[in-house]
């Protein structure tokens, strides 16, 4: 029993390390090669866990080698576009100039229902609203609406843009973050002032942006905004 | 770039470890095979007491090898030889069929660690 426990711990750490090694790309939408590696790694990791007759190294070696191959191949793909299109495929245009390409849909084995579902996921319920659509290598559909159907932007409306970064957490549950403190420092506000005179351990949440806008929630829970 | 370098370093380490472990398994198996051949030749001369003594040192050698080999290879590949070895150690007159079976299994074990067309596919 304790052997299985220790093995589980070792393999847990190994799989977490393997996923971290694959990078943040892995956590988003998977490329075909990444999907294959993820399935293989999860299957291989279970083998030494299920069977104590299998040495842990028999599980570690293929997991590490597969993930390392994946990292090296993705690096090569970055350098050689031809290799990238060979391994990951290339995006396919299915709607161009507002016109649907049935041939491209058939080639992708995409039914009209699949297309409509993908469009609905992009908040498009009418096919005639779409100017251009591409099926990405991950299988997701990217959509560009016709300009007549699209939302107006700030520049369309002639509004002056606010060039402020989003607020950063300065205090979370009494803990002061280094990054957030720097935001306050750049905005020229002291931590004490931002916290409304409260000590950090009495602050549940404090966020600030570079413009000096502050959102304060004391430990008691009463929310307050101030500039 | 750090990930690429780390992956390359891990891959190189894995290659080095696999080559070293393969060489180690192969050389230790060769030594045990030589031991087995010596027991077989002693048996052919009719020197059973010397053969029995040699079997005991063969079992000791196997035990040392098995201890580390169990970390590197599937236990199922070692248990058959393990069983034969303990039987040979217990016998006063080693059984020739068991000796040749052990020789055969050790040769398979040795060859399985050398990457060839047959061992890969």
C-alpha cells in the first residue's frame, strides 16, 4: 500500500512537471500532436500505478521522452513553417467574402450543424452576418462578422480611449503582493492611503490600476471604490 | 528557449542512461552466462560437487544483478530466471535441463537490452 502511495506521489510530480514542460500552450486548445502526447502520457502514467511489478523508471522514461520530443518538435515547427503545416495542419477558410464554401466543409467533414454550432459559440446566429470564417488547426472556428453587423468600436464612435492596464491585486486576504505594490508606487499612492488607513491584515481585498483607481474590501466585507 | 534546452538535456540524459543501463545489463548477463557455461562443463566432466559449488556462486551473482535489474526492467522478465536459480542453488546435483534453460533465458535477457530490429519491433 505504501509503495503505491509513494509511486503515486512520484508519478504525480512527474506528470505535473511534464505538463509544465509542455508550456502554457498545452493548457489552452490542443494541437493534434499535443493531444496525442496528452493521451499517451495519461495512459503511460497509470501503468506503474496499477502494477507494482512494473518499475517506475519504465513509466518515467517514455513520459519524459515523449514530452521532450514534443517540446523539440514544436521548437522545430516554429523555425520551419513547412514542418508546422505537416504536423499541425493549416487553417482552412470555410466562408470567404460572405460566401460559404461547401467543398471546404466536405473536406473537413464539417456538417452544416457543426458549423452553425461553432458560429453560435461565437455569438453569431445568422450565417449571413459572417464575412469570413476559418477552421483553425485546433478545430475551433474563428469568425469575422460583416462590418455592417459588427459592434462599433471606440474609434467608430469618436470616443477617446482609456489607455489603462487592468487593475492588479495589491492585497489578497491580508497578503501584500509585490507586483501590486509597484502599481501603487507608480500611481503615487501609499499602501496605507490605498487601504483607507487599515493595516494590510485587516484588508480582505485591494486592487489598483496605474491610473490610481482603487477597489477596497476590508476584512469585514464592506465593498468600497474610490479614486 | 529554456524549455527547449531543458528538453534537450533530459533527452540526452535519457539516452546516456539507457546506453549505460543496456551495457551494464549486457555485461552482467554475459558474466552469469559464462558462469552457467562453467557449471555445464563441470557437469559434463562429472564433477558434480564442484558444479554445485559453482551453482551457489552463480545464484549469488544473479542475486546481486537482480537487485539492481529490478529497477530497470519488468519483474516478469526476471522471475523465471529467479525461480530456476533458487532451484539450482538448492539441488546437490544441478539439473542439466534447468542449466540450459537458464542459459537460454539469460541470453534472451541480454539480447533484449541491445537495440536490434527484433528487440525493437
